[in-house]
């Protein structure tokens, strides 16, 4: 075999290995997590999760293709959901994305337009969001349960039912919902308080949610 052929085979093998590694990395970043099931009979409390409503996605540092369409309206609806949760006596928790390291940088560049990199102002919660507690959980994967501190907090506070709001309905909200279902939580999403970039997927995602056991609530019906 000539040197040229060997070199070409080496390049081809390296390319395949890189593609496989990239696929594995992407799968890791977006796949829901798993964990021990909660004791549903001793977890009567409810909590609202505000997911990834950050400056890079809805606020001051958002750049095309962000912010979300009518980001101000979305923030207002999420604030109404927060107010209702407080009125109902639910805990309110905030989740934010923070990409870190080489894998995080590559994933952010490829799939999130370079947003939410650790240490940058864009990772902060949108300043227009009502902060009724200081409970903020940072995640580096799509599923908020990738932060074990969230897992522990929910168990310690006897939470058995989660209401989800935020962005994106086709991404981190969905991954978090699946992670919650895998642990035995009752999961609901607040329809008006969800952001979605790919608007054409709205109806299909609503059907997917219902089929998967994720309840969609609307208005004051929660």
C-alpha cells in the first residue's frame, strides 16, 4: 500500500471516529437523565420550574435567531405563571443553561448559536423575570435533572408534581419533562408559558406531550 493510500485511509478513519464521537456527545447532551424513583405517596407538594429564560434567549444579549418571537409577551406570561404558583403555595425554582468546556462550546456553537457559555452575561436569568426565590439551578445538559442538586432538593422538599414553563418546548423543557417522568413525578406544562422557535412543530409537540404522559394545562386550570 502506498503512503498516499495509507494517509487517505488514516484520514477516513479519523473522520469516522470524529463523527461517531460527535454523535455520542450530542446524544449525551440531549438525552433525558435517569434516577431513582420518588416515593410518590410521601411527595404531596408541587413546584413550578422556570427553564432557560435567560438573557441570551429572551433578553438583552439575545442575537438572531434569538430572541424568541414576542419574547416580551412570553416573559409576561411566565411571570403570570409564577404569580399563580406563588398564590397556590407551590415552590418556584429557576433553571438556567450554562455550557462549559470543549464539549459544551462545540455543542453550543453547533446547536445553540453560541449562546449561554459559562462566565458570560447571557447565562443570567432574564432580568424581567419575577424572582420570588433565590433557588436557581444551573445545568450543562438539556435535562434539568442533570444537576443532582435539583434532584436532591425536590426529594428533600417532598415534591411530587412539577409544572414546567420556559424554553424550548422542543428542547430543554421536553428533556426535563422526560427526566421527571422517569423518576415518577407527575408532570404538567403551562401552555401559554412555553417558548418554541420551530412554530410549525407546535401541534405535533402538544400531541407528543400528551402521548408521553405530560399533561398540558392552560389559563387558570392548574
